[in-house]
C-alpha cells in the first residue's frame, strides 16, 4: 500500500504487505529529515532519520528514501505488522537552525490482520 | 518510554484560568523544546531552550504563552487566561544532538 501523505491521510494495508508512506517537504534548505510514529495517547517516537547528503537509509524493517530534486521523502515498512498501526509523521529540520523542526500533517496507517 | 516525562498528563480547566505544565527532559540533554499538537495535525514548534537560555520564542502563539527553564533542567510552559482554542496536546522534547526525544504530552481541555 502507498499514500501521498497530505492528500491521502489514511493508508490501510494487509498484515505482511509492504507499506509506503510519502511526504513532501517544504524547505529546500532542510538538511535533516526524520520519520516519527505516534500511537494514540503517546508522544511521537523516532523511527529513522536521514541527512541530505544521503538518498537512502535502512533500519530494521524500515527504509527512508530522500529525493531532494522534488523535495520528497518516503518511508517503507517491510512486512507490516498490526503493531505498526499508528500515525506517521515526517519532519524536516535545518540543522544549523535546530530549533525549528517542521512536521507534516501525518498519515494514519491501519494494518488489517 | 523515552525518558522524557511530562506532568500532568491531562488538565481540564475553565476558560480564563491559568495553567502550567512541567517537562523533565533526559538528564544529560541540553536542548529542550515545546510543541503544540491539535487533533489530526503534526506537532507545531513553540519554543526552544539550550540549557537555561530560551533561544527561540517568536513562535509562541501569543503573549499569553510563556516558558521557563530556570536551572537548565526541567521546564515549565504557562498559558495565562486560557481560551477554548488552547485545547490541544502540549508536547515536550529534549535532545543532545539532532535526534529529539518526545515526552507523552499533556492534554489540555479548556471548557
């Protein structure tokens, strides 16, 4: 399953499928990008980050892709599990100006068993 | 649990009252941030401290909002003369370098 972030704020996938959550960022000067997961009633939880000198970074079951040309970020979750159900936010930051991290509106991921 | 704690977790108040929230960051973190999050939206940056110095406060929503970090450890966020539009989740985060660790938030309801 795939979302386009702000335009499709919900994404529903079958357990075991791969998920792709997309995000368009706004500031071409941003040089640090983060994906957060937020479960109901909790604060955002760091998933993975990437700096602007990279275009791909992999974690455990997650991959972040960065396309600076079109200011696009994506989060890929492999073998999605029910515990992955949450709202996912991308955030952009300009590290020299670390005080101002900007979040997108989020995408709600629902994993169907 | 990230190690950042916030109190209270929930606050219900009447319009016009003052409220104060507390954030205890991870102990070695020198940077502390406050955000506001309304339903269905991402967190919105409010203010930022490096140690006890408040380095950015232009994004505080109005002059009714103020924050302190007097000893460079815990921080408080105060909202004076609360309005119904202040109802939101108020999140605190701390960092040592670039990664910010968020607390569970304080949910404010203004009646």
